[in-house]
């Protein structure tokens, strides 16, 4: 029986050997056999990969991957076979960069590994067996589990195989801080498997590569008995050039676990910095301080980790929502630019640290100028601004790492306008003098002709006074307005305009005003003027103490912006414009006069005496002063002393009677009061001769009349 068995074995071997020779191309007539290269031998096999999805006893997802390779012919590999199982990327991404997780993942696998025992038989071992001589490793670059089998030197048949049957349990992974997200394509997970020779290296794309899909879009843990751990929450307080990132566990902490947090910080350029194993305080807070400040656009996320204090369970949450470093940039406040300016200035009240520049665009031409430490900026040396130019300014924040612009404020836009006109108002007052010519004066007289010249001058450059409105209150005390004119003066060229209109005006003290509105004739050049002129006459009687005139100006700028109303007032005192005798002695006394025995002249007892005359006339002429007796000296008995009063001047005596006697002549040089002061022997005196009418101890009184005239007697 055994013999027969042995003969059968020999026959089979012989047939297989011949088959190999034929396939290999034997040498004719006994030439040396050509042995295939190992990789060529491995390619002479059949591969398969299957993927299934089931749920475990807790409803958790389980993923079974079965890769099998069997030779199609009898051959000898003489190689170290590698079975490479590329796990779904959704799992591989969770293991990236974390050797601890990779080791835990390998340890979590269940299933078997199988490989040839001899020519006809295979042997299987638990996937975690240490006596299988199969080494499990994880290749991070390929997201793959690599099973390294013992070198195969035996002659193989088609009944031999290399096989990996492995199951991944979502619940077990979860307890090892590995959480598998939803399928990236939202439909299923994908895996690949292959067998290669160790000399080929770890490659996944070979002739033996197969692909399998696991028909589930999720790989959850169901009701698996695990710690409930959720994503932490980072405080969204990252501001440009800060260094602190903080957060909270965002859940109630279990006293049976030690909690830590990992914060992953990523720059805009893609540099990743991971601050791991940050202690979580009892209140759930955690924080880290970066060595270098973060910038606008940098991001951070965190995971929460929990390690059991009583067993080897370890959990890791899903990443927290991403937070991004912000940079709040305040917009510019532009100092109102005016026509003719060669700079643009402004202010930005920035509260965050950083490098700032003002980005100024003028009619689509852009400039950049630094923001100073006090928040001001000044763009100088630009062409003179024109009316209507559009200026837009943004405040830009720049990277301290690369110098690139990171963020911009909202734009502040303004239109260049003319300066607000600065108007100077002047009033020139003139009176007509005795020569019938106008003279500038600071006062006037009743019944005098006067003239007002009101001038509004544009004081500043690059300004426009448009739609000018001018109101002149007519002073109380003026009559006979005439010669009313309105003139524009530009570059010393005078252009007559429509004369102002005399209107009723309840706001004017005289209830009359001159009013003018000028259209389409703006003042645009510094020094341009609008002039109003009119003449009038001061009333003779009942005149006020002063002529008070008031001017009101307003209008618009070139950009239809109303200008503030401006006013100007002028007060001109009025004097009496007539010839007037202001003062004569009211009482002239002669006391203790003895009865004369011969003609005798007596001086006044009150020797002082003054006569005052004021000539306020514009056209002065010589005036004369006359005096006469209205009543001779008369006593109580009606006894009169006829022709007893004389007027003495410069040694000449004039006997007074009832006729006007000229005593003084003068022509005024001005309107000042003229005083005629008497010496003791001048003026009114008493001249007596023996007369029966002279009575002892009698009191005599008389009355004189003074007359001032501007015409010769």
C-alpha cells in the first residue's frame, strides 16, 4: 500500500517536472535548462482580494479583507514573499505620522495568515501568532500592512498558496484612539492587495495587484462599550501675531481617564507644528504657547485624548472644527483732499499689531505708503489733484514672514473737491466832501451824501464760490439810494453784473435790503472779488446815532456743498451836519456899580465868558455872529438905561441896540467846536454916563439876542 502511494507520488512529480520543462522552453538535444527570474516566477500565479462588511455583536462595523495568491504552475520561488494589503485611505490617514497608532492597529487585527508548508500542503497561523514566522509591519507611505513570509525554496504546486485573512473591528480601533471617518466618496471603502518578492521592495502596483471594495459608506462603532469622547473646542481667539492657542474639552471629564489634547497648527505655507499631550485641566481647559507668532490665515485644530487609568484603553476624538487666525483691519479715514493738493493723508485706528500700509488708488493708479506708529499715513509727491479725482484707500496688512499682503480693509473712497471758499468781507465807507469828491471816512454828518463799497474776496486757492447770494441791510437813516452796481473783478478785469435789487426785508432794521444772487459766474481764482456799491443821503433831521450796515454772504462750493453763511457789520457815527451856536453866556452880571459922575465903562463881575460855535456842514462858508438888545436894562420902576451895553473886541467898542450888530466872523477848518473866549476887557461890557434914570440901590436887568448866520449881514 505504501509502495503504491510512493509510485503515485513519483509519477505526479515526473509529470509536473516535464510540464515545467515544456513551459520553460527546454534545450533541444539536452541543452542546459533556463531558470526564470524570481519576479517572473511570482508573476506565474493567480491573485484575488475580497472585501466584506459586517457588524459585530455591538453593531460596530467590521471589515474583512482576504488576499490569496496561488501559483498557476509548479515552480520554485527562491524568494521572500511579501503580501501587501493596502488598507482604505480613511484608516491610513488616521495612522499617518503616529507610530503608536500604527502599532496598535497591527495589534488589533484578527484573522489568519497562510503559506506553503511543503509541495502539497499549506499551514495557517493566527495573525497575531509569534510562532508563524510571518512578520507584520506597517508601511506609512503606502497605507499598507506588509506581511513578510519566510523565504520559499520548495518546489510549489498549484495547491500551494499565500493568504492573508484579516478583520478590522471599528470598536477595537476606537479603543486604540483610531476613529474611522465616513468613506471619502460617500459610497464605499477601497482596499488593494498584492504579492511581491522582497527584492522588488514594497510596491502595490504589480501584476498580482487586486482591488476590493467594502460595501459600506460608514465604519461606526455602534453600541460598542467605549468611552464617549467628542471633539474638543478651540477658542476662536487667534489674532494675527498672537502666540497662544487655547481650548476646552467641551464635555464632562471621566475621573477614570487621564485627558490630554493635541493641537495641530498649520501655517498658510503648509508647515505643520503639532503640540502634543497638552494637559487638560479639571475644568476641561488646555492651552499652548507657540515659539513664533501665528499670522492671518494660519489654522489650528485639536483632538482630545483619554487614557484609561485601569486598563490599556485609549481614545481619541475627532478633530475639532478648524479655527483660523483673524486680522481685523480698520478702514482708513482720509483727510479731505482738495484740488491742487499733492499729497493724500489720513489715519487708521488699528488695534492689532502688524505691518500695515495704506494702499492708495487715484484714478486707477495705485501707490503704497507705510502706516506710521501713530496710525497716520501720508502719500506725498503725487501730481496735483484735480476736481472730480476719485481716491480710494485700503489699509493692507502684510506678513512678517514673507512680506506678502495678507488682508485688506474695506475701501474708503472720496472724491476730490475744491476747498471750502474762505471769503473776506470788507465795507468801505465814503462821504462826499466840500469839493464834491468822495473821501474815505469813519463818520458822517446829517444831510451828507455817503457811499458804501462792499467787497467779498476769495482768499484761498483751489476754491470755488458759486451761486453767490449777497444781502446788504440798508442802514436806518439813509434815503435816496442810487448808483447801485454789482461788479465781478478777476485778474484786475472788472465785469459788470446785474445790479442788486432793493427788497423788503423784515430782518433788516430799516426793513430794506439790497439782494443779489449770481448764477453761472463763480469766483475760482484766489483774489477774485465781488463788489457791490451804492450811494445815499443821510437824513437831515431825526437821524440815528450811527449808520449800521450788515452784509450776509452764502452760496455753494463747486461740488454743490453749501458754504457757511458769513457776515460783516459796519457802524458809522453821525454828527450834526448844520451850523450851530452851541453856547453863549447865559448870565452876564455887573454888581456894585457906583452912580457915574462922568461916562464910565465897567467890566463884568464874572469876567469869564465863552461863545461856542460848531460848523458841521460838509461845505463850510464864513459864518457871522450877531448880537442885539431885545430888552434894555430896566429896573423895577420900568426905568431903562438905553444904549448902555457895548461889545468890546480888540479895543473896539460896539454899542448894542435893537439891531443886529456883527461882532465876530469865522470860517471853520473842520467840524470841531470853535470857542470864542473873552478876556476881561472883551465881550459884553457896561458903559454908563450920568443919567437921571440911574437910581441908587436899584436892580436892572436886560436881555440880549445872539444870532449865528452863514450869510453876510
